[in-house]
C-alpha cells in the first residue's frame, strides 16, 4: 500500500515537473527564436539561423528612426512611471491608511487599467487628448501610459502598507512628528522597496505598450514598439529582431532589478 | 474610605519633571450611532498613576485614543494643565504613548528610535546623543543602542518604547496594554520597572489594561469601564472592598454573589437583616440603597472555616464540594446545607490548620461587615 502510494506520488510529481518544463519551454522558445534570428547576416528572417553576425544590431543602432524612437520610449517611460508612482502612492495611502469613503471603488478603478482591454482605453483617451490639445505630443502618450502604469505602484504600495500596522504612523505623530515628517521619516522608508518595484513595473509596461501609442502619438513621438510595428507592416528584416531583442533585454533587466532591489533594501 | 498614598504627595521631590493634571469633561465618542464612550468626566491629578480597566469593547482604548489624539471625540473636552487639547493635532499634545505591540520603527536602530522625538524637535546632535545614552541607561539597554528592534526580545522592545515615549519629558504618558504581549514572568518584572520609572519621572500615567492584578499593582487609582462608561473610580482597595456594583465586584477579584429578595429598614452603615432569593436569612452591611435586583457579596478570604465560624453574624453548616491546596492558599467551594447556595472560600494555610477534604462537613461564617450590598 505504502509503496504504491509512493510510486503514484513520484509519478505525479514527475508529471508536474514535465508540465511546468513544457510550459516554460513554450514561453521561452519564441523569445529565444527572436534573439537567435537577430544574430544572422541574411536579410530575411530564417530559422534556424545559419551563421552569426551582429550586422543588424549595427544597422539598428545607426538608424536615426530607431534612435529617436528609443529616446521617445525612455522619456515617455520615465515620465509616465514617475506620474504613475506618485499617483499610486497617494491612492494607496488614501485607500489603506485614510480609509476614505468608497475605498473599494477607488481600488477597483486603480487596478482596472491592468485588466481592461487597452483598445477601449485608447478609444476613450483619443478624443480627450484631442480636446486637451495634446494629440500627437509626448504629453498624450505620457498621460496614457501613466494610466496604464498606475496599477503597478498602487498594488505594490498597498501590499507594503498592509504589511505593517498604522500604529507606526500614529506612534510617529504621538512623538511629535507632523503628517509630512511622518511620511518622510517613517512611511516612505518602510514602503521604499515597493515604490521602486512599482516604478520599474510601470516603466516596463510603458516600454512595450503599443495600442495606446498607436492612437495617441505622431511620427515625431513614435515609441520603439510603435516603430517596430510599422516596420513589420513594411518590411521584415532581422533588424526588427535585433530591436525586439534590445527591448527584451532592457525589460528583463528591469524585472530582475525589481526582484532584487527589495532584497538589497532588507540587507541594509 | 482608606486611600493609598498618592504620587502627588511626594511629587515635590520631582518638581523638575512633574506630570500634568488631566481633566476629562463630558468626553464621548459615537460610532455609527453606537456609543463607544458615553459622556465621561474624570479628574486625574498631577503625577497620578491612573489605570483604566474593563473587558474588551468597554471603551477603554477609545478613551485613550481620544486623549492621545488619534481618535476624534464626538463631544467633550480634554483639559491638560488648564488647556483644552481636543482641537490640537496629536503631534502638538506633547504626550508620550506606549503601544501594546511597541510600534518601534523597524528600519531604525534602538538609538535612532529613541532619538526620533528629539530629532523631530530639532535638538542639536550632541545633545541628542547625550540624552539617548542617558535614556537607554535608565532602561538598562546601553549595550543595544546599535541593534534593530527585530533583534530584541519583547521585554527589551517594551523598554525601548518606554525610553522613546519619555525622552522628551512629556507631561503625560499613555500606555495601551503595554505588557499584553509578554509572558507572565516578564510581565511581573516589567510592572516593577514601569512603577519605578514613573516614580523617577514623576509623570502622570494613564494606563489601559484588561488585567486587574496589573492595574491594582501599578495604579494609585483605577477606573473600571463597562459599555463605554466608567462604572466606578477609586483606589484598588476602595474598589475591592466597596464595589458599587455586581460588575465591579466580579471584575476585580473573586466573589460569591447572591441575589437579594428583601432588606429590612435601617440606617446606612448598620448591619441589617436581609433575605436571599430562596429564603435564606442573612445579615448584611448596607452603605448602598437596596432596590430590586440587589445582590449580597462576600469575598472568598473573608469567610471563616471551622469552629470559630459559629460565633459570626452569618453562620452556616456546609458541605465541602471542592477543595484545593495551592501554594500560599487553600481554596474551597462549600455548599450551605439546605439552601442550595455555594460559596467560594480562600484561606491562608497555617501550621496547625485542618484541611477539609471534599465531602466533609464544616462550619462556615462571616461578619455582616464583610458582606456588601451591590446593585446589578
């Protein structure tokens, strides 16, 4: 009986291991394919690659369209992630600490941009951005990406605030610190890792966002994913694979940073 | 009524740091139409150690929160040294507060935690260093200055919280169940430490706890709260010996309590004839008015067991139902023959004393002066 049970368990766990392995491979193969095909000299996407070359990377880096798109993406990412983080921290404080009326509604609304179809958001934001006179400017994309990025800092900071009692802030105020001093000296240091992680996720979300950029930007405010998309419609060369690989590398680095930074904070 | 000596009697010695007098006037709090604290008034003298006890939900923490300033009162005043502080935010009240779970800042070291209130007040760096060292010395934690709170034991964290809440010499120290998270031995040790600390500082302390023994050990005066009201305020001895209600009698110490059917007429303070529900006649002291729903109360250590009991005002023959020898005391539960009433009894063991096993018959009795009349 015992041995049968043991055999069943080990079979089951082996099956699960294989399943997880298969899923991971399923995810990783297309990603790795992009990276592999970017390192070849042929002028079309061929798989498996027959040689090794960094010519498409050189071309990618020398391309002024890509250069301005990278610059736009970084600027939009930094600005929108900053906005999203400030808004996310304030909203999380209101929801978790101030127990404002309608806190549940505010939470749902703050998380919604991560779940709702972005096309809906884009269709809604387009007339607003025209009305505000922002259409085609960096500002329009920054605001839209701030909306898309908001859920990340909101969720991470809510988690950090829920992990300790509001007694900390009350204690600080009982010791003579006003609300601002309490935020600066007590609350912020305790949620810092969550703020940084939220910022990084918002930044990464902006970096690979396409739909909103498609609706809201102009040729001068083109982001990197938008340029890639335009290029795909026009001609498919390994240069696109090189550009995609660069986006992938930057995003991966950001996510690794988001995971490692809180740990570094703890060691301090 | 006998009173314990008050801290204020000796506060002249500590005039440099003396505590503030607190006057709570018709202070109340309603949440969603429910009274958390009904309008409550109490005067707390300068240097007093004032404990508030009561079951959970009795409003004691709400009251403390209003004094500290993190709960807004619905109405009423909190006058500290002649000034109503209700309109003032928590950080301007200059009150020290010690929380149940210490609320030490986890990202700051022990020394930084203790320095925090001084840093906020813009005290120069070298003075902060000197006063932090002095304060940590007072709670015997000099060696732990550079540690994080998470590296300290519960008792040590509590002492850091005490040092942090007192380093800026607040005139009032509020404590919300500060020993609630500690084990029994540590709690006893910390009680003595808190008492010593308060006497050295001369600070006025308002101390919330649900532990009646802790309150009796520490406090000059105790307020017992129930359903948002202070049902009785007095010294530990006054509350124990002259409880004004069944609730107070049962909350503070043990008691055998019987419903009364009738009490004969007589002057206040005199022993009178009374009849318990069920028809048993007894003699009782009456400093309160008897009314419907009155009770007779006798404390377990006021009952005499053995032949001497026959001479007392209330003398009964009884059968021992439970007997228990514990270090320092013998406990009995005795049923009074022919009445169905049962009494809790506690006697101090003496060298030649007889120990009654369960089932034995005994004479028990008590003086009318020891039996008090209680309202519900």
